[in-house]
């Protein structure tokens, strides 16, 4: 692969929306410059009409920093907001981030109640459902021919599985998808208004619609239990603890937004990567079962569907030679950590045999490690196995249409082709 020339530090502004519209090669060069330069780099916060611009933030771009901050939540706190660099009202953070925007003991309490649905053993119970849905998606793909891979394949699997898991009726699937697209739209004008006041209204309305959907379903399940996650959460009583209706609504928003968007983007990136790297595709096809786990991990490393999360420093602390102070904001750039040359040999290359592969595509080890990582891995592997077994020549027909967002490494559209 051709090495991208270094990018001058003066040309890098991670708070500028235009930066996130640049090519992946440019972004990769920028983060390489930041990892090699003054440590850690500091940036002004993005400007916004609905929140005051704060004092700025440190960008944690090295793998070691992201890992250490993740292991020390008592110092690097999520309670002031993890999904926004700006200081948003606490109710807004919890409404859209649920336990992502909480610290212990509240975080531990909520995670303890909901985590029983996401153990490897529980996910294995859903494997048959995942295979059935993936098979139907490929049936429809073969019947309909080349199409937008995101809309017809990548988006359908996680959306269907999460809705089935929660007990959401099929008639509401499009409603869920539409709202999650709005909530994680970033600044992409294809998905949300360019007027910030209107955009805020759209995001709040999308969240309220999802909350109404699950609250109504919870009321039904309280009187008529079903075999689904909403029933389990409504009736859960662990050591005398239950979810409030507000906690259930915010967790549902987190689940459908995080679980749907991130897995769908990983699957979309998978087709792009297997098209761009035909040698890796041949390697995978030669031993589909044996190499699939490594392929999934490398896809998640390379794509890093969630680009960053924020933390706020609670007390003076020294980490890797830098002194942090109480109140400092830090942003953990997972995408950059997954490209760290000190951890990954030739990180710009896609290598499904990479080992070890200590990526942080699901977050780094710590209490906020992705609760749905087991389910996401299963969905990605099942979908790829179904596609490559039944349509072995499927490939991306054009470059992906990327989401304009600093937060989600998303793909909006990706034409696919096969059979030609």
C-alpha cells in the first residue's frame, strides 16, 4: 500500500465537520501525525447554538491512552457525557445514551439488570434466528439482483434481530430504522436539517418516538408477558432491583441505535474491504470456518464503527507522561487507536490473519466495553457466511457513500453487484 505523506498539524482540526468529509487516506495521515506529535493533542470544542463552547479537549489518539483511560472509570468519568464533546443537559445524555453516560454505582446497577440478555450463552440461543433472517435476506437479494447493499442487506439483519429480540412487531421496523438514522446522523444533510434548531427538534422527536414505542410495548407485556427482552426487562428483579420506565426507554434507545447502526456499518465495511482486498477475500474463502473469527475482528478493527467516546477527568492524574487535571475533557479516538503503529504491524493494511489483534472497536477493556459485542460478532459472521457461500462473487460496485459524521464511521449507500 502506498504510504500517505505526513499531514501538517496546522491542517488538522478534529472539531471541524469538514475534516470528517475528507478521504480515509487523509484522515489516516492526520491521525498518524497526531500520534507521532505533541502528546496528547488539544483541540477547541465544536461550536454549537444549543450548548456553550467549553474549554476544549485532549484527543487520546494512542492505543495505550485509550486502554488506560477505559480501565480507570473512576478517573475518566462518563457521567458528564460520553457521546457529546459539548456539555449537554444530564437528562439529554441519559435519554440518548442510557448507561453509556453513567458512572458506577448507577451504571453497574443498570448493566447488572440488562446484561443477562447478552451473555455468550444467551446469544447462542438467538443464533438460529440470526441464520434464518440472514438466509431470507440472501433469498431476496438473489431474487431482486444487484442493489444498495446497505439498505437491502446490512441494515436489515441487525434491525430485524434487535426488533425480534425486543418483541417489536414487524410493522414498526421502518419506524425504528428511520429514528435511529436521525439520532446518529451527525451533521449529514442527507439525514437531518442543516438548521441546528430544527436538527435538535428532529433528534428529540426521534428519541421520543422510540421511547413511546417501547413504553407502550412494556405496558402490554406487564399484563400479557411474552418470550422477548421487553418482558424480561419489565419483570426483571435482581436483588430487589427493577428498571424504571424511563430507564427502560433510554436503554431501548441505546440498544436499537447502537446495536443497529454499528453492526450494519461493520457489515457494509466488510463488503467494501473484501472488494478492495481480493487476496484477503480468497484467503477467507479458502477456509471460511477457520478464518471467519479473525476476519470479523479485523473488520471491526479496520472499520471502528464508533469513532470516539468522551470522558471527563475527575481528579489530577498522570498518564503516559502527561498531567491531567480535574475537569479536563478527553476524547478516546478508537479509530486512531486501532491504527496505532506501535501496536499493529502495517495498520493501514486489511489482514484477516492478524494476530494478536487487540483492537478497541468495541471499546477497550473496562466497565463500558460493548455489552452487545457477542451479538454483533455473531451477526457479522453469520451474514458473511451466508453471502459468501451462496453469492461468492458479490462485491461492491462503486465506492461507498460515507456518512458525514465524526462519531459514527458510517456508510449510507453501497451499490453491490454479482453474477456478471
